[in-house]
């Protein structure tokens, strides 16, 4: 009976260790983020090179992921709880877009899955 209990404990520890090494998950929920403001939500108005730390859940633990505007002005739509990345063609020739970057550490030899939910919105009421 002792052997069965110890075997169960060993299997439980092994499965816990194995699952912790199998994958890592980071979830950024922009709908729960409340520190946004202005016409460029990923930029400090006093210092454009300052990153904005957006809350995230990293492997079940609260953390942050650094964001920084690269091009344009990402805005936040309070009604739809979405980050808006304005993109349009001006005079049928010039493309105008918005881009931001996140600081995430990727390791060589690992597989990553990135999921983004997006939709097309033709309303530009919140344009800065």
C-alpha cells in the first residue's frame, strides 16, 4: 500500500513538472486595462520613448507587458473596449497606419502561438 501511495505522489510531481515545462501563457486583456488616456495610449506625452506597462496574466500570475508606439497613434475606444489602430488610404495612393510594439522575450527552439482578435471598423469618430 505504501508503494502505491509513493508511486502516486511521484507521478503527481512528475506530471506537475512536465506540464509547467510544456507551455507558457501570457494574456493581455485590453478590456480590463484602465490606465489608457489621450490620443496615443502607448506613449508617455512627456517622453515618447517611455514604454507603457499594460497589465497581463503571465502563467496565471499578474504582471505587465511593455508597449510602445512605433508609428501613428493607437487610441482606445471606451464604448467597444478596444484598441484602435487607425489605418487608411489617403487620396487612393498613400497608406497611413498605426503600429505599436510589445516587449516579449522569445527563446530559440520554442514554438509560439500568437492570437489576435480584430475587426474592421469604418467609424472614425474617435480619430485624434
